[in-house]
């Protein structure tokens, strides 16, 4: 399994298990199954509303002797209502309690969007539910992330859904540079320029929705969205290697030097995705897949840019 050497000294396995959309009652079994299949990297967040079930599954796996804590890589994320220097440590402590851990390996700012504290772990419904970037500057929130790091509550800190512009701005005031930027990435949206920026600055890019997120909720779905896994280029390459199209997507993401967190709760597909992380594609196949680029973003962050919000599509994806 490919892995990334982190400045903290640890190694992040390239392939992790995504847990967004994994239903309560299913996610714990999926995590146990994934550990048995060889997964060590688990991507979590309080907004996925399943950290407590994941924590129970991790604790059970550890006490059953299936894995030790030091072999696991656990990521969690800071929700928008917890932005602000003084809110980060308490928010992380809540995730740690749910996950039944003393530390996470990586803690990310989930979105560059601040919400009112009263929203809790939930979504905004009106313009009044936001805090502006002036009221809650990302630099201040980052200072809280640095504090969480210095307390040993997280071994690495990073961001998610940041553009290169936002990474450059953060770098100006950060004492610790982000280790990871987790963003949507797949052949329809390969994020080539952002990946180059991350590589040049020692930041690992983790791809979310690497399989095209076919199970995304209706609110982020439009009728004219293309279906990534139905692309003939992928099925042709898959047939040639005796693989499933999803496995070609996993192999492509690993081979181009990203980390990725495909979600599955199905034991057979979990195993398929894990096996695919060690598949090699030819240069010609890598180029053919890169040809699918159409700058198509499935997750536009429209929830953040509702009428009257201080955030717009232009400022979100600047
Ligand atoms: P399931 O959980 O039933 O396996 P993404 O990671 O891009 O968000 O995509 C997740 C979607 O892809 C889920 O619907 C998941 O379904 C499906 N999926 C995951 N692995 C595979 C696979 N190997 N083959 C087909 N579909 C997969």
C-alpha cells in the first residue's frame, strides 16, 4: 500500500475508507470489515453523524487484537459552527470522545465557511446562520488548529475544500503549514493545478468522491450530471485488466500521487477497492483516463452560497 511520509513522522496510507453516507447501523460493521480487509486509514467527521459508532467499532477491533492504535490513521474534521480560535480544541475533544481516541492522526478544517455557533453540527438554513470571513477569519481558526496540535490532540493538521488561493493566504500567517488538503477529485475534476500546488508545497491532496459519489444525496444531484462509473474508457481498461471500473479509478488516483477515500459499506466492494490500490496502469491508460477531465464538480458547495450568504461560488472557489 502506498503511503505518504508526514512531517509529524507518521505515514498516511494512500487509501482510506470514506464514511460519509455510511448509514448508522452499517458503518460500524463496514469499519470492522475494512480492518479485516487491510484498511488502516479511516476518514471521519462529526457532520457524518456516525463518529460514535465508528469509535465503538475501532475499540472493538483493538480489543479483539485485530489492529493496534498505532497502526491506524484516523482523520476527523472541524465543522463550520466551531470555527474561531477558542472553539477548535473543545470541538476536537468531542470528536475524540465519540471516536474513543486520545488523538486523531489528522484534523482538518472541513470547509472554509464559518457558521453561527448556535447551529451546532448541522447545515445553515438562512443567511443569518453564517459568520462572515471577517467575523471568523480562517487564520484565527487555523491558530486554534495549531493549538490542538501542540496539545497533542492531533498529530497533523490540514484543510479541506481549499483552493490554491486559500492555501497561499493561509500560508502567510500559519506557523504550521497544512499537511493535507482534502478536495473533490476524480477524472471529471482531476484538480491538476491544485495537485501541482500541493506537491510543490509538501501538502498531500486527498481525493474525496473518487468514484464519482453515485450515492450522493438528492440535494447535490442534478439531472444532467454525468455518471463517472459508466464511462466506456473506464470499462475498456477494466476489462483489459480483469477489474471493475471502480478499481480503475482507485488505481488511477493512487498512481497519480493522491490519497483517496472511496466509501463503501459492502464487504466485496471494500475488498475490491483495497486490492485496486496496488494495481499498475500503463502510461497510455493514465493518459486516456486524464482525457475524461471536464472540470465537473459534483459538490459545488451550494449550501454555503444560499441567498444572502457572505460566501459566493466565486469566493468559495476563488
Ligand atoms: P456501496 O457503499 O454500496 O459499495 P464515492 O467514494 O466516490 O463517494 O462513491 C461511493 C459510491 O460508490 C457508493 O455508492 C458505493 O456503494 C459505490 N462503490 C464503492 N466501491 C465500489 C465498487 N468497487 N464498485 C462499484 N461501486 C462502488
